[in-house]
């Protein structure tokens, strides 16, 4: 089954403790992206990647890092989380052949930073 | 940057057509308009996309104005399961997608 898998689904952590949210897709998609969703603000793009070793900033990249060492994986790294990074996070992927016309989303990761 | 504007919420009676408007007056000439929906806090799901012509698929129809500054998503026979937040999305700066705040559609019995 074609899917985007995020882990964990829920995460509670404390300020300053490094964490990684994983994202994996099994559709051989070139494009992958991370979003955060906060009440009343819709989804805002954090980082995206057009292919292995190619990443770029979205609209709200501060406090986040990403890496794309393999085509299927695109982890989101918070090296020193702060309470304002408490949010619902989504990973998405898409195919360049489709012109990025259809994004496939993961189920989300609810992060709470205390 | 390209942006979208949608009403924050709309109501629709079950079985009736739901018409969800979107303003995207800054869209560039070769960019598509996409519609997704999000049920509760699940990942958004693709509905439809279009460039200039009206489009229809098994889920919905998309009407784009001739000047491409606005569009309307039509759910022809809304059901309770269509209650969700609907996002009108534009792509900008090649690989970025702007979601906006969306429209919360409440389908009522």
C-alpha cells in the first residue's frame, strides 16, 4: 500500500532535549516536505526536499533541521526544542513526474514541548 | 507570494451542493489551484486540481474564473462525512505550497 509513515504519532518532551521525527515513503517520490499546523493558521511549510541531498527552507524553518540521505526518508530534527514548537506536524511526498500535483500526507505527529 | 483567502466556515444541508469559494488573485499564469480536505486532525487528502478549465472527478467539481483570480469547489451532494476543513492551495516559488487557514464545512442533517 502506498503510504507516508510518520513516527511517533504522539511525543511529549522537555525544552532543550533533542528529538527526531521520522518520515518514510514507499512511493519512490522525489519531493518530500514538512509542515506544522497550529490552530487558526492552517499548514505552514517548514522544509522541503526535491531529491537526495537537496533540501531548502520553507516559510518557518527556524529551530528545525532536516536531512535527505536516502530517497525514502526525510527526518525532521529539533536540536533544542522550545514550547513554541508545540504543534501538529505533517510530512508529505509527491512525484516530480506528476508535476508535484498531488501531495501524499502522513498521519501526523502531535508534539508537546514542556 | 501567492496567497489564498477562504471564508473560515460554511454550513451545508445534507444532500445539497456545497460551494466553497477561494480567492487567489496573485496566482501566476502557469500555476495550478489545488484543493485538499482535512478530517479532524488527519493528514490532508487530495481532492482536485485545475489550471484554467473547469475540472470534475468522482469527488468534486472545480470552477475557475476566466481571470483565474478565484475558484469554487463544488461537492454536488454533501454528506455528513464531508464535514471537514477544506484548503484551497497554490504553489509558489517552484516548490512551496501555500495552504492558508481553510474553510470549515459543517454538513448538517
